[in-house]
């Protein structure tokens, strides 16, 4: 009897993609899919698409004869690009990848079939027609931290962003479904849950009564016994009063926020079609830190957006200091075909690269400052692996001796090295 070989999964891009890959693993297993390679792609930049192609070719070489299934945002936005690749067997869309019928259909069609005609390669429907986001009930992933998808899609149309065309319009998982899932994760032993989505602060706008993200956070903390709750990247201009109340009053809500800032110059923000000004970002950080003095901020920043002058870039660079940012995700601007920003006057490549390097250096300096400030202080550290954990502020802590996985330990910080605290 031939032994079934489990599918090989490769995930590119965001935490939401990683969460969805875990859900797909369960769907593929339930469907009995074997001997296949599944690549869950990202479309946030042209570089991400290039890396996806590179990963597909590598995995095809390493798994000769395996069916290669490509899905994710890049597959949704440009399916023909991947269907034209000789290595690719099937391209499936972002909505289709989360449906049990898709995986049972793939299993049936791939069983005993060597070649699939080009016209059958693409299984990608109109993502804008999707109206609901199911609460995909997986066991969680990560060894001690679970991610729960509560929202998908985006109603905004930033001029640089292709993601709404990969994810569709904003849609929310009802609060009751989220509460029940978090309760199950607590029962399974998870100490920390992270709420995730594409545009997390738009959660609830499509639900009866139009609740806000803060309402969901307060409900989760009231109705579950989760030890630590985190929220992933947010649009600070959409932070609602209930969320600010939770930040101020709920110690189980972790003091770390990742902000979708993108730039620190008002003209560039306007050309990006963002809904906030530079002053809004600074004010939010000041007000939040007044409510929660131990709060730390991460941020997404784009270097070299079209028409960005040196003076405009200097405003973004100064935002690192003005907002007291600690963890930076820096993106060199990359034009995405079909977006308005791709038609704007472009900054030259070497200049984009140089500006990105300056932002990353500023981020390194800010992180070193944060790490140094923690030396001699005490933190509650969630132990993720025997010698690695994270503080409530999401800073990594390394240990010289093994610690009990899953425990939350009171830890004295002795120093720092290589971007980590030493506990």
C-alpha cells in the first residue's frame, strides 16, 4: 500500500496568511490531499510576487512530480501570471482557499491525473462579491500564542495598495463566534491570543449595531479567561473610545500596538489617500502613552513613495522620534500595476534604497534605546521555547537555561544582545 505524503505548505507575507495556511492544512487533511505543494502568496509589493515565483520554482525542483497549487493575494490579483508557469498545476483564489469544497475537489481532480489543461488551471472568482468572513476554527498556531482572524478585506483604497483587490471588501466575524473560539483556545492551554485582520479597526462596521473593535476587545476580556490579549496592526485614526478605554484599564490587553502610519509628511499622506495627517499620528501616540505609560509602538513606513522629496522624506524620518516608535517595518516603495501610485512620477531606485536604509537605521537606534531602558527592570515573560520568550511589550527575551514552555514568568532583565533582552 502506497504511503500518503502530506502536502508541503509555504507561506509568504503577513500573519493573516500564516493563520490561513494553518486552516488550509486542516482542510487539505480532511479532504485527503497528499503529495502536493501549496504556496500561499503575498501581493503587497512587486518584490513579494517575484519571491513567490522563486519559491514556486524551488519547491517544484525539490518535490518532482508533485502538484503545485498556488493561492493567496498574488494568486487572486494576477492569476494568469502563475497559471503561465510550467511548474503550476492549479491557481485558487483567496475565498476559494478557505472552502472545504475546494480542497475535496482538488483531491478528486488530482488523484491519478498527471496533467490539467490550461483552461482548468484557474479557480479564482470575484473577491469583491464575498460578503462574509467565516471564523475559521483552527486549534491555533505558534506553540504558546494563537492568532484569531476576526476581520478580512478592506474598504479603503490607498493609492499604493493592491491588497483590497486580493482580499475584497471589509467583513467581520461576529463577536459571539470570536468569544467561543478564544474560550476553546484557552481550554487548549494557550496563554496568549492575537486578534488579526487586514484592516482590524474596521471590525464591526458590517455587523448589526455596527460595534467597534474596542467593544470586541472589552467583551473578550470580560467573557474569557485569556491571560494575555493582543491586537495586531491597526489604523490609529480609527481607534474608538472603547479601545482607548481598554488600553487604559485592562492589564490583560498587552501594551504593544503596531500602527499603519506609512509616512510622516502630510502631502505624501494625501497622495497616498490615507485618512490621517502627521499630527494625528503624533497625537495618538502621546494620548495612548498617557493612558498606558508602558505602551510601545511599531509602525509600517514606506520609503520613496512617488513624488517624495528629500524634505518630505525627512518628515517621515523624524516621525520615528516624534512618535517614539520602537519596532519598524520599512518598505521600499514598489509600484503595483493597477494602482494609482504606479502612474505617479517615481523616485529613482537608488534613492528609494538609500531612504529605506536610513529608516531602518533609525529603527535600529530606537530599538537599542528601548532595549537599554529595560535593563534592570522586571517583566512578565511568556516562555515560547525553552530559551526564548516575549515581554508584554512583545520584546524578545533570551535565557541561558531552559524555562518551562507556556509559563508566564517574572523575569529580571540583565542586559541585551542582538536585538533581544537577556533574562
